[in-house]
C-alpha cells in the first residue's frame, strides 16, 4: 500500500471518527431515524452533484447495462442498499442515542475483525504473518485504548449497555460494504456502486419514516432553522463523511486487500479519544496513550512493505 493511499484512508477514518460527535449534535433536535435520513439524504445530494459534473463520462451509463447482464451485481447493490445504507445507520444512531460518541468511535475497532473474517469466508483472502502481527498489535492497542483490563473485565461486562450492542451490530453491516467493494473488483465504478446502493437505502429509510409515523415534512421544515453547528454536522456526516469517503474507500479496495484497508479503521479510536479529550473534556490516561501508540505500530508493520494486490472475487 502506497503512502498516499494510506494517508487518504487515515483521513477517511478521521472523518468517520467524528461522525458520532456530529450525530450527538443532531440528536439534540432530531430522532435517531431522522438523523440517519438527513445524513444519507444530504449524501445523495452531493452524489447527484458529482454525477452532474461527470455527465460527460457518467459511470452509470456504462454500468447500468452491466447490471442487466450480471444478476450477481444487482444482488451486491441490493445488499449495499439494505445492509449498509439502511440497517447500519439505524443500528448506529439508535445505539448512539443510548451510548457516548467516544464509545462509538472505540467500538469501530471491531469492524476490521468483522471485515477480515468475512473476507476469509467469502473472498478466500489469505492472512499472512505480517497481517496477523499487525492485527495483534492493533487489538492490544484497542484493548488498552478502551481501558479494558483483566481485573476489571467483570465490571466492564456489567456496564455494557444495549446502546453498545446496537453499535456492535452495526460493525458487520459496515464491513459488508468493504467486502462487496472488494468482491466486485472494478466491475462497477465506485460512484455507481455507491450511488445505486445509497438510492435504495434512502428509499427504504423514507418508507420506514412514513410507516412509523415520523413526520418527514416536519423534519424538512426544521432544516430552515438549523444552527450553524447543526448545518456543519449534516455536511460533515453526509457529503463529506459519506459521499466522498465511501467513494474513495471503494476505489482503494480495487487495488488493496480487505485486511490492508480495514486495518486503517483502528485509527478511529485514536481520533475519537482525541475528540473526547478536546470537545467532551474526556482525558486520555497513560495506558490509553500507550494503546494509541501500539495501534500506530500495527499500521506501520502492515505498510512498511509494499504488497502486490491479489485479484479476488466471489465466484
């Protein structure tokens, strides 16, 4: 993995690590389901804007005929829409309403494990010794960063609330996007996979809002009185934290393994902890700082040697 690609992936994760904080800001006014809808609705507007400026080379013009010929690609788009852009945001924001932004960022460290496990099952990706060593360092760092110690294990389990269970449930749903992006292997353009999956997710979210008697018209009218902080939160979570980052993530998976890309997700707890210290007035203790350094070591182990990407796919 090149340094430029690594840097881009780390920036994506830094943006995602701030999403829970932005979600907390919006949930002071909106329900978790409304926050999910606002995030992906604003992301869809940004996607439409990108497609407009790429009208001369719109990837959908190339990929729609491919979908008609390959039913498996339709299944992949369906899974992205239902699992990643519908199930995942519901679980995330219902969980976030019952948990904290910092815990959310820390629990994201479970996603690489889910992604690697799914890649091993469905993509037949091999796990090399360097991968195992890097994952070992990252997991040790995660445990220290989340303040888990053997002597406090029982207490930690007792304090594990339902909100965190929802957040954990969202991790394999998010990992599904990574697995499908890698499985497609460039058969669909990154923008096509994202835009089609997002459109389906938005449609199901909208129907769910109507079925659950959540007044969408009231949600839209509230947008007229958004504060500056709330407007920034919607832009951060939608156009920036979904459209731009997901498209970049999809492109990265065309030339790198699921393990290599997913490993950068371990930077989210670091950024989340920093956000907690600076914004939520939560301070890192000595062991959490050591944990952040160990996670960084795991990233360096993985990226210190260039690897040739393997072509993988679901047969």
